[in-house]
C-alpha cells in the first residue's frame, strides 16, 4: 500500500492547538493566533533536560519518607515503597498493586520509553517506527496517573488530625515525587513524535 | 458571490499530529473514528454531541463542581472524635512547611484546572448556542487545549478510594456527600472536555476572519 505524503514535503504544517493547516512561512496560526512551528522547538534537547532532571529527583523521592503516621504516641515514617509493602502485608494486595503500578512502574516506564525514543530519534533510526509511535501515545495516556500518591497523602493528611492523639503529616519526599511527575509530564509534552518519522525524509 | 475565507483553503485536508502525514478529510458519522494509516493515531472522531447537549452537560458539571467542593468528600471518626475533609482542605494540608510547592500542584490539578475548564466551556458554548463566537474566543479555546493534561479529577477520585481503604483499617471512615458529586462530575468532565469542542472552530469559522 502506498503511504500518504508528509505535510513537511508539501511545505504545510498543522497548528498544535487548533489543528488548522498553515503554510511553512507562517509564524502564527491564522485561525487561533497561537505560535506555529514545523516541529516543536528544540524538542530533543528540552526533553533530555526535563527527563534527566526528573531522573535525579526520583532518587530522593524514593529514599525520603512521604508521610509520618503518629498513632497514639507511636510515630512511623513511610516511604512510597514501604507504603506499598504495608498494604500488601495487611491483605489488600489489589491496592498495593495499584499504588505500585502508579508510583513505581509508570515513572520507570516513562524514563525508559522516553529515553529509548530520544536515542533512536537522534540516531535517525528507522526501526519499529509504528510501534515507537504507539509507545509515545501510551506514555501520554498513562503518565498523569502517577499523581495518585501525592493526592492520597494530601487527603489522608487533611483527614487524620486529632492534635496530640494521632495525626498523619506529609513529609519532604512527596515534594520530590510530585516534581518527578510534573517534570516527566512536561518531558512527554515537549517531545515531538513526528521526529520518529523524520528519519524517512531525506532532507531533514 | 461568496468571499473566499483564507482559512478554508486547506479545510479539506487533515494532518496527523503524530507523524505529519497528510490526508484528505472525510466526514464521519457518530462514534466513527478515522485512524492514520501510517502511525495508527486517531485523526478525528465523528461528532458525538451537539452544541446544545454539550452546553447542558457543562452547566450540570458546574453545579456538581460546586457540590463536590462545598461538601466533605470523606469523614472519619475515632473514639468519639470526628473529622472531615473537603477537596480544598486536602490542598491546604500540603501547604505547611517545606512541602508548600506541592499544594500549588495539587490545587491546580484537582480544583483550578477543572474549574477553569468548566467555566470556559460554559462561556464558549453559551455563545455558540446562540450562533455567536464568545468574546475572547481564540484565547479561551487555546487555554482549554493547554488545560486538558493538567485536569486530574479521575486520579483524585481513585485517590479518595485508596485513602478510604487505607484508613478503614485504623478508624471508622464514611464517604461524604462531596464524593458522590465528584464521581458524577468526573464522568461528565471526561465526556465534555474531549475534542468535541473543536467543532466550534468550523461552526463559527465565518465569524473569525
């Protein structure tokens, strides 16, 4: 089956925000007045920067406690992983699996997939382009579910406040974890999936 | 003679946002979708709802949003002591000490972004229903597009359920009135915040020159 033409070869480009088709020489979309670029500006460098920053913050996010539980005088600190283990031991394996997926699997998957996409795009690889494109869409789709743990800590901390008797307080680890989620989301947004297919066009 | 709108020159074409392939646009029925033959991404979907339906759902969403924020989502009791939390209280719980930046992120994702989305949808659709482009149409449509990834009500809903299970082992937990409103609001927001609103660009094209 013959493949469709690339818009780039015909000197056309779509507006990111309203999908209006613009000519290559235009800088602002005639319809929504937003800025238009043939490719997202500096996509590879920006994505690398955001991804590496997120990877560095991911270390303290997992090592530092995310909340302190103070039950009738017994204080204990919980990291993300120890929270998962606690759920597992108490018998709610489904919730343990859910939090493990949202807080550990999803961020690690994002690091691996975005890293893989960046390296293959820089090498102008033609390997598995359709599948890589699908991987990127998956990252965009599941990425924001990592926010789950931040919101759980916020809710639990707001609820359990019985002065000296018992309380649950958020700890520094949650800031690092939240920043990892925000940075990986920004990284996924700044990556331009069309770079995957640019390997097919000779003059880029 | 009808004047040629410069923006309609390419209106029969569609470009895949994921791989830059150029296609001729076809009209779709309800629930149909067009996929890119090169990368498999969705190119466009058939219209599911009319402007009137969207407007009605947006107004409902606005009311549910007020309920979800006014009433507590969970309440707990332990040895005679009671406590309850609203969405705003959980954002506030993050605002103390060194973790303040997280309060901003949580506030954006569960309160500010959904609120702006609903307000902008009501504003745009109310005018579109009367066949007119709302003042500030372009800026509103652009803002809506940028807000979408940051609105995380569905994650919040799951977070509330996890929090209920987490605390149920230690004390008595009761779901609050706000939780029911939030549940319905989440479903509505998924329905109305999609790409359906994009039709306004075409519906109101002649007013935007």
